[in-house]
């Protein structure tokens, strides 16, 4: 059993080192990214979408060239456990999602995913065994067509010093940077 | 010269492998994260903020336990080249930013950062030499106090199957998931 170019155990090791813990969602995420990559034509340039910020982006960042910092991974706030890879200009792509209909045979996984019991009552060992055994059997694949123009990170454009903080900021944001404009998270 | 626990060359190698290219911003980002970490009290639990999605999040993800997927890294859309680490409950922290006032002695870096010349006319070799030589001399440090409640990722809360797509989604988003509610990036 391989996850990307790694053995299953190598992948778990990577997850722990990068993500800090062996989150169940990231183990499933490994199977999801692996299945998506296998479903794509080889050799093309693909960008990625995660439909949730929870866990899944780290599977993409560990297993593919797409990262948040290089702009090839877009994170959307839908709370759906799904990952998509698409050809960055035409938008043709593959979406892999954790399929509730396939979860009936895996009760511990279903209970975890739908939060049917409190975390304390979950059987973590059983959950991992199920995920490892089920793997791709929990997943479904869809062909999709993405509208890349809705996702592409806008070019930063001209840069100037903000008259208030003195730091460089994108001029398109207005007369001041957005932090000085009231969005600062600092007191 | 160390970047986190790595030698400078090891860090460059990591950057290339994770980010796909030796982006100048990520080299500077390494110095920024390193300086921020050195400025923090040891042993406490810190969350991270990047004030831009461009490059910098990858330096944080490579050099610290904070990732997008584990929720310890928040990316803000200010377009300021700044990184903050803060104590996750009280909000006390350290902000490191690329300081325009310190760039006068490093003309190639200033030209790159403020986009004073087209990419073709930039001298990449010179730029890297400057960045390597300047390192922390391009940076300033501020003590900050973050309002963690403005940044903390909301708990997902109860989950149900979306009546339209059938996938699990956070009930707090309404009667349907946000994708089915009109935000889908797919045709």
C-alpha cells in the first residue's frame, strides 16, 4: 500500500513530523490525494483545491508540489472533506471526496466524521484500523470543471509604502494597507 | 549561519523541495521566522500569523510546528511581508517584518521588493547574495498583542449531510453547504 511515493508507514511518519499529530483526517487525506493523483493524466500542471482548511491542506502540501505559499493550493471554507486537482488553465480536473454513502460499513469512521459520539468515547485505535483497511473504499471520484478565474490569486500589482505604518503594501488595497485600515489583529 | 535547526544550505534545499523554487521571499522568510523564534520565550505554545499568503506561509510551515492544516497558522490578506508568533491564549507575541527603512543599503533587494524594475531586469544572483549577506539586517522586530478571538478558527460544530450534494457539511452554514449555496468553483 502506497501513499504517493511513500509507504503507508513513511507517510504516517511525515504526517506526524509536519502536522504534529496523527490526525485521522490526514490519514484519510493521504488516500484522497493519492487517488486523485492516480486519476489525473500524467505530466500536466495541476493546481489544487481543498474544500476545508481542516487537516486536508497538509496532505496536499506533503504529497504534491502545491503549497499555500506558492499559490498552487487554494483553501475554500465549505467544510466539505474534498480535494480537487485541476489543469490550471482549462480547469479540467478530478475531485475526490469522503463519501457518506460508503461509510455504512465503517461505523467508527462514520461516528468520527459525523461527530456521532463525543471525542472521549471514540475508539481511536479502531478508527485507525478502519481507515487503514478501508482506504479508497471510503472515497468517490468526480470529474469536474473548475472556473480557474474565480480561484487564481490576484497579482499583487504595484507596491508602495503605507503612509501610516511605513511598510510596503499593495496599492490596489487603497490609501492605506488593510491592517491600518481597521483589520489589524493587534491591540 | 543557521535558519531554525538547519544550515543555510539545508534550508535552501528544503525550500526547493517543498515550495518548488528558490523564491527570494522564502529565503528572507527563513531569516524572519528564525529571528521571531529566537525572540520568543522558550517552551510556550505559539500560534503563527502570516500577513500575506505569498511565500511566507511556507517558511513558517517548514520551520515551525504551525501549518495551515493544523490551524496553528493563520494567513491574513494584508500584503505586508510580516510574520507574528503569539501565545495562543494571552496573545502576547513577536512580529517580524521586512523593513523598508533598512533596505537602502541593499538596492537589488529594494528593487525586487518594491517592484522598481521588471522581473527580466532583476539580477537574481545579486539579489540572492544581498539577501544572504544582509539576513536579519533587513528586518525589524515588534512586540505585539494579538486578539486571539479574532483569529481562532471556529469549531466546526454539528455536521449533517447536505440535502443537495449529500456530503457532510457544518450545520452552522445553513440549510445547504456553501458550495451548493452558490459558492461552488465548479461549472
